């Protein structure tokens, strides 16, 4: 175990320099984590002020001299492999330009907190609320050893503020400093800024003479032969029943309180029919039509994803409108190649490059994966219900499946952004096509076409070996470049589980567990203590089960974008791993609390607008990435997570 330095820092607020003072006493004890079958050390620093102390932080500093730049550093939902990526200092929304077109680009991100690829020394500073659990985990590859430090979000009634961590890499190794309260003196990340080194806005703490404060950290070390074993232990530690960070609560739906998933389905279905229906031509919009991106997007944030759920579990009006949405996608949005265009306002087609919208051929792979997957689901369900589909839809489904087969045969990968008219990859790499194997399996089942299954297996092998086994799953969203994200992790999990269900080959069960363990690092493992004055604080919102978006957009969300979440539950049945089931159920049970409803409306940040019933915002913000005043608040518009409610509520595999 690593022995820490400890004491208090006295800050000079004007220059954000500090003077360390040995102060307080350190107490030790052992702690056992049943889920991981590990015994660790619990270390508590206690400081009693002999005089008034201002502008201070308690600190526990750990130093690993064996650290190598080749080792893997993880802060769940915030840092993956040290975030040692190619950095583009660009404003939001970032996009790959022609100079970036490459079949094999490095992982690329905006200037998020990261370790440098070039500099010998670099720093990552995070608040506890910047991650899915307050903790730091790293894998010493040469020693085959994993390490973990877990700390409190706030140190109970004795807390001086929100805790946090400063990670410093240098020639001397890795230095991890846990602070109460955190002061990000080297600069902080703020959404929309080109640089992640925004001047510090943190407030140090204070103690009056005679007052006592304490800071507790748990430390574990464990053998792990590879990254898969490392992630499995990380998940066991962060999702244990009694996390150090704080309480975990599963919200139980009850009459007059939080609606059940079925109740959420009816609320959102009514909202979709009142606000999201585009009459001419008829289709379900991804939002309320307030801008181009809230009208039609083929997948990713709604579109055909929501239409499938409403066709499966909606009322007769919703089912008919879902079929009209299907018709719009195949009649208007399918390119001659078989791939789908990305965006439409109902009259014109646009591309997915935010800065060149008229380049309509430029389209996300993720959207095409969703188009194939959910259209196949609708057609298979129509066959089961003995409904006759439009010939155009059946032909279109085959064209879309064939397009993915040709693409993989040509490139040996699926890429991240395509030219859907020339059938060319513009930006390669990434797990953006993580759902494609599952989609091809469905197409293979519909057409009884073996080549789709064969291609699905080959694509899944590529994704597992190239991304999952390296701990870098990303590229699904359309506005984070290729940084790690939760939706790509869930997509590959869904594909691996589907492949096991289809083939019964245990290699896919093993791959699914690798993907599940990485996806689980994005799932909130405790209830964040929201400011009392915030809307979430007043409403008593529980964050356990929220799913973080990605390392750039630093917020939790009500669920995975945009999936039903059943893959974790199915995997739990096949493996007997109860932890997978618990993590999946926490999201399923907690998601409807984020719905605005008549007997418990939600308000926007400045309390100027109320969200109508059935509206849900994607923000579960525990980070100050948009500002301290945005923690625990929402915008007044609806969002893609409403489609996630629909998908969760209508998936028969979600057997709560």
C-alpha cells in the first residue's frame, strides 16, 4: 500500500499558490469489500483548528514512483487511459474537417482534462462530482497490479466543501492528491471554452478555532493479469452496496409518486403525440421542432429509435404514426447506396457536419447503425403481428444491410463518419458502429441471409480486439470527436450479448462481460448531495443509476443514449452475475424520477419556465462544467432521454 503525506494547504487565493503544513493526525483501519473480495486500508486525516484557519484544504497525497506512461489511468466517466489523446483546441460543437479525414486517426478529443502526449509533466484536476464515483484507479501493466483510491464526495457534517482530486504525472511518477475542499489551482474545465485551463473558481475552506474536520480515503491493491480483470475489479469496488462516496438509493415507484416505467411510457407517449409529431410529411421528431436538430435525425437521439418503441408499446395512433415515421426514413432519408442521410427539416436533407450542413452526404455511422437496427426490429415485429409492410421498407432494409457488408469488406472497419453517397469512410476508427453486429443479426433473421451473421461476427471481433480490449470505446456521439463515451460502450455490449444469444459461443459471453464492465464505469454509483437550493436538491433527486454521457460533455443522464438497457439484465441471467443486474435495475428504476409531471413539475435553471408533463432533460449535472449554478438543474426543452424511457418501458427483456 502507498503511505500518504498529509496535512493542510494554506492557499494564497490571488495567485493560487499553496503552502503545505503538517497538521492533524492520521488513523488507520482495514476495510473489506465483499463484492470484490478485497481487504483494503481506510485512512482518515483529522484536523482540529488551534486558531481560526481561512483559505485551507485538508490533503492526503499518495505517490506511485513505479508509474509509467504506458500504465492505464481511470477516473470513471472522466478519464480513460489518462485521456492521453490527440487534442484539438476548438469550440463546441467540435467536428472533424477535411484535414482530419483519415482511415486510422488517433483517438481525438477537445481540450478536456488530460495527460499530455508530449510534455513530461501534466495535471488533471477534478471535483468529486466530475465522475461516476469519487475515485482513482490505475493498472500497473508491468507488475500486473491494480490500485484504487476511493474518497468521499463530502466529508459528512465535517466537510469543508466538495472534495476532489489532483493527478500529477512527472518524471518522478504519479502523484494523487485528495483535497477537502478541492482547489483546481492549475486550471479547471468549463464547457464551451477552447482551453481546459480556465482560471480556478473554487473556494477554499475555513475552520474556526476548536472546530474539527476529517478526510477519509480507502486504498486497495489487487492482482490483475490484464485490462479486463482490472475493469472487473473497478466495477466491483465502485458499485459496492455501501460506497464510501455516499448513499445509494433505488427509487421505488408508487401511487402518486415516481411513475413506473409503464406510467412513464404513457406520459412520454402523450408528450410525443402532442409535441413531437410532424404532420407533413408525417414522422416523429427528435424534439419539439425548435431548431434543425430537433426535427429529424435518423438515429442517435431519437428518430427511428423512438418510433420502434411506440410501434411496439404505443396506442393505435402511436403505432400508425410509427409506421409513417418508418416510411419517411426509407422514402426520404435513404441514399441510393442503402445508407441513410442524417438530418432533415422535413423538406430538405442536411449532413452531420455542424459547420457544413449542406454537405448532406456526411453522416454518422451511429445513425446508420440505429437505422438498420430499429427498422429491422419493426419489420420483425410486423411479421410476428402478421402485418404486411410496405415493399419499399423490406427492400430498403436489405439495401442498408448490404451497404454495411460492402463497407466492412472494403475497409475492414466501419469508421465514424461516412460519405453515404460514395460509400466511403471520411473519418475512420472508433466504436461508432458498435450496434451494427446486432443490427446485421436482426437483418439476417428477417431475410434468412447467412452473410449478415458472418459479417456481424467479423465486425464484432474487430471491435473487441481494437477497442474494447484496449479500454478505449468511443466515437458514437456526433459532437465529441472520438473521445470515450457511454453510448458506444453500451452499443458493443448489446451486440456481444446478441451474438451470444444467436451462436451460444462463450467467446461472445466473455466479450460481453468486457464491454459490460467498461459500460458500468459510466453508471453513477452513489447519490450525489445536490445543493439544497438547486431544483434537484429541492426535489430529492437520487443519482444512483444515472449514466454519464462522455468525457467531454461532463454530465450524467437519466439513461443510456438511446437504448433500452436490457443487455445488462440479459447478461446477468447468462453469467449469474447479480451485480450486472443490480446496476441495470438501478437505471431502470430511477429514470422516471427525471420526468416532469403534473403532480411534480420540473423548472428550468432560472425558474422562468416549467417543463410540461412527459418532458425530460438529459442533464443530471453533478459537475460544474457549465457553472456552479447549473448543478442540479435542467433546461426547459425535451430531449433524447424521453426515447430511452420509451425503449426501456417497451422492452420485454426488462423484467423488473
